C-alpha cells in the first residue's frame, strides 16, 4: 500500500498513460509514412522497438521528476521545499506564563439539551479574561475546535501554545444552574484550582465574573482596577439571554442554508424580550449582513435594511462597542462608503485590540486597500491569539498570492482548508493554475464542488457548465472565458440576482476592467472591500486593471485615494513627487 501511495504521489501512472498514448501515435504514424513514402519495411518495426524500449525510461523519469506545464523538477526537491516552508512558518515559541485557553463547558443537564449554555458560559468567561492586559487568551475559534474531543490537556496546550487551560461543565434544571470549573497547567496536567458554583440563571453574569476573577487570582495577576467587573452584564432578562445564546451558537457556525435564518429568529426574540440588549442587536445586524453572502436570497437589500436598523439600536445603547463598529464597517461597505468603512474597522480595533475577531477585521481592511505590510503584522497578531481561525491563513495565502509566491500561498490555502474554510479550495485551484499546475488545479476545484455553497453548486449543476467554467478559470481557454463572462453579465442584469464577492473577480478575469469598475461602484456588498484586494495581485488581469485609463478616476470615485492619503500608499500606487496624490496625481505600476 505504501508503494502504491508513493506511485500515486509521484504521478507515475499518469506518466505511463501519457507515454502509451504518444507511443501508439508514433507507431501509427510510422506505419502510415512507411506505406505512403515507400520507406523500408523495417522502419515501423524499429519505431515499435524504440517505443517499447523507452517505456522503462519514461517510468523512471515520471518517478524522479515532477513534470508539469511550469517545467520539470526533481520530486524530492519539490517535497523538500514544501517541508522547509512548513517548518519556517510553523515554528513556535514556548507559551507565555500568563496564557490560557477556555474550552467549551460540557453539558451535564438531565436532558442533555444545554450545550449552547455551556458554550455561552465558556465564551463569556473568555470575553471577560481578554480584558486582563497581562493575560494572553486564545480566541474562541481555536479553543472551541477541541469541542467533543477527548484529548490530553498537554496535547491541547502544546497545540494552542498556552500554559493553562480552563475546562468545566454546566448543569441546568429549570432556572437553577450549577457551573463547575477547573484550571489546569498544560505542561504536566496538574490541576491548579477547581470549584463549583450554584445559582439562578439570572445570576449567570455574576457567576461568570466570579470565575474569571478567581482565574486571575490563581495566576497571580493584579487587575488594573481592583473590584472592577470582568464579565459584562449583558441583559437583565434570563429568557432574552437564553435566546441570545442559541442564536450566537448558530451565528458562529455560519454555514448552512438555514443556519443564519434561524440565528436571526433567536436574536429577534432576544431583543423583543429586552430591547436594550446591545449585543443581541449587534449580532442580529451581523447575521443579516452575512446572510446574502452565504445563502441564496432574492432580496439582499431587505437584510441590509434590517441590519442598519439593528446597528442604530445597538449604537444608541452602547457607543463604545467594538462589535457594533465592526458591523458599521460592513454596512458602510454596502453603501460603498469605503473610507468610512476602513475608519469603522480602525475604531473597532482601538476599542478591543486583543479580540482576534476584531483585530482580524482591521487586518482585512488593510489588506483590501493594498497595505499588505500593515495587514501582515495584524494577521500575525490574530494568528498568535487564535491559531485555529481559518480566515487568517486564507488571507495570509492571498497576500502571498499577490506576490506570486505560489508555494507559500498553497501552504496557507491548505491550512485554511484543514481548519474548515471550504472556499480555500477554490482559491488554491486558482493559485495552482497561475503557476501552470493544471492537473492539481482541477483536483482542488472538484474537491471544492463537494462542499461549496448551494448557490454555487446550482450555477455549475450540469457537467457541461462545470467543464466550461473549469476550462475558463483554470486553463484560461479564450472562448470559454468569453462564454463565462457573457453568462455572468447576463445573470447580474437580472433583478433577482444575488451578487457575491466572487462576481467581481469573474468580471475582472473574463470581462475586463470596465465591468469590474462598474460592479464595485454600484453593487451593494457587506464585504465590498474584499474585491478591491484583486487590484494588487500580480496577475495579468490585475495589472491590466491598474494600467487602465479609468483606474485613477475609479480610485478617486470609491474613496481609495482618500484612504491612501490617510493610511498610506500601496506599493503599486504612489503619489507623484511633491504631491499627496490629489487630482489623480499618482503613478501606477
């Protein structure tokens, strides 16, 4: 089995088949030429002998070399390069003394129906501890990745690079709740502290605050303000909090045609029970903003309008919420106020810089406007606190993609895929195609189709549609590119179309910069900053967009020039000497 696996890895079978086809054609050609040109009768015999004799050589070459459209390299060299990349990227330092991961609390309730409550308690303790400046807290995505896994605490500590882990359980009967928590040292599995807390559901925030402070005390950390609360009292209504936790559990999952619609119903119930529940309003807004990107809907504007109302309610209750500012950034993108959106992401980051969800948002904004060095610093910060968050390696891959560093980009796309971010497969397919590895690109795209969103699978339901799209996107066949471009334009003209961040990339690749510029100018998208990142790739279509005569005016119209004047200029766009770039006085490379 190991030998067969190695044969498959080195693509020996594909090489043998290719050689057999070419050899057979040569033999047939020799037979035809021998008759038509009256060549000696031994010509076809010697050609056949040569083809048969060359077969072992072809097999040896297929074993030794990785042969593709991009050239021929020793297989061992390819493997070694990938290993070196992984070793360099994955190097870890010893965990800080004051570092912790909060695992989801187990549900010990009689009916086993309080899993969402256990997750909610753990998440609120995590959010409380993030406020302690001396303590490094692993983000929710990474901590919750171990949910339901019976792993050794030392293994979890090594994986997350933390010195401590908090685990526990929740047991609920009616309005009574019992929380058990234990703090464990990861280098030896030693229990530093364990405690059980009983109370009513209305006391849940006080219980979470008590647990958080006990952890800080056990780790011998002095709080900035003695006696100050760590856990926020989100609502005075236990019923509203219950609905909120159910909705937030679904919001974190995101994927699924019914996931966000159900989350919205729970958040609506929460704010109905407590109209002053700011976090419920913020999550309601974020759910509406994310839904059109993940679920096929005939009326995205309805969700954007609902999100704007929810944001206004949340902001009226809490003017200093990083989560609300993050939502404001998204709604401003819908309005194509990109300068305002970047400012909102920055305000969000300043309010809660140690929250990986928030720091990722500002990093995303910086990457989208071409400030890749600033973005890289922020992405690395996010990755350190939430190493299992799949969106971080996805964007790290995009930064390396923009530099045509295909090998590192593929490494990060693979990492994002392993962490559960399915669209990374499609991105990896494009990266493989750019470096001429068409076979690998096709494999990535077929793998993506297995778990792609329903709306994407519906568009490529027939084998013919898939063949045309793959040939256009990966092989870059001119006629198929023209077909895909025309089909995309026709679909986007329909009043009930559901545009996504993939559409501007298709327009840029297959229809030209003019259609891409028009889409960005006119189409409301919550993640409208994302398509702007395509301008800073070093692909042929991206360079054509930057070199286009309308690019300077486009950059001015959507606020990019104002953004660059405020936050800095990208490498490919620089103001003319002695100017600040006003009046389109900048140079594009």
